[in-house]
C-alpha cells in the first residue's frame, strides 16, 4: 500500500510486551488488524470476527514472523 503512512491506527500495541493486553482488550471483538515489522518495513493486514482468537492463533503458529519475512 503506497499511502500506508497516512493510515492512523485506533490502537497500537507492542506485540512483545502487550501479549495478554491484546487478548483482553480484543476479546469477542471483530475488526481489522495490521502487524508491522519495524525492521524490514513490511506489514500484514487481516480481519476477524473474533480478534482475540486470531492473536492467540497467530502467536502459536508463528505466522506473524513468517508473514513479515
């Protein structure tokens, strides 16, 4: 996405530090999410009807690091 710098997030988390907070605040919520690799400058965008389950699944399967390589 060329203009991705113009998109402002509603909420920002640090995936390393905010693991439990991410699941707690997004329990039973639907939405669009974006994971950013700040080192490589790549990102992954997805959506779900149940965000907390997506974050748990992504964490367990290590899809975040795979998608951003």
